[in-house]
C-alpha cells in the first residue's frame, strides 16, 4: 500500500517562534523526523499551506478572523513560507488552500491519487482544526488515515489532546512518529 504524508501548515507564522500565530512551535523536531523518515522510506510528502488574502478572506470562522487581525499567512510574506526545517524538497507537491480543511478548494485529492496513495499520514497544525478536518475528509473519501500525534500541535494542549481522542474513533490509527516509522 502506498503511503503519503500530508504535512499541514508547517509555515513560519504557525510554527516559528517569531511567527504571528505560533501554535506549533514545539512540533518542529518531531515533524522534521517524520518528514525525513518518510522521505527515507520513499513515501511522498505533500505540503499543504494556508494562505489568506490581504482582506483576511473567510470571516465566518473566529480562527480566520484572528489570523486576519494578525496579518498572518498572507501570500508573499515570510509568515506564509514554510519553516526552513520543514519546507518541501524540490519537486515535492505543494497544495494551497484557504479554508480549514486542506482538501477544500485545493488539488490535494488529485495529487494523492496521482501518487497512488491509499494510506495518508496526516500531521500539522492545528490538531483540533486543520489536521482534524483534513484527516476526517481523507477517511471519508476512502484513504486509510494515520495521524502523527507528536508531529501535530494546537495553541491549547487540551484541544490537541481532545482532538486526538476524537480522531482515534474515526481514523485508522493515531500514533507517534516513532510508531509510524517503525
């Protein structure tokens, strides 16, 4: 079975200590181990990035309103770029979306299908929003889904933990990076 990793929002504004959102600053090392381990096993890595227009775009979500107020993840800014340790390698696919779910309005499903992926490992920020929505969507359209628990983060540790407990009921498996790479 072909496994692909979907790396969600490993962008400077989200995971860098100097970013505007900083919800995933503690996840960089585990995320880097996951991406390096996946590449070493020949698993494709697909990076998903969220980009908001200057006007903030979608206003029906408190997260998007807050990101807009901060001027976060705007196209062409350092904050929208991938963290230096977690950026895609040349030739790796990148999808851009502007909603919570990385599948919505992006080419993610087409890219995964072209890669022949049947299992996806979802990791990223924030666990209780983008990761959870993306993982549930992937499961709903037929992928076997594994969520890399320690390569995910949320600004609130309780939301992170609650999301992982909920996901464990819906996806194939929630596991650590070490368990996934074993």
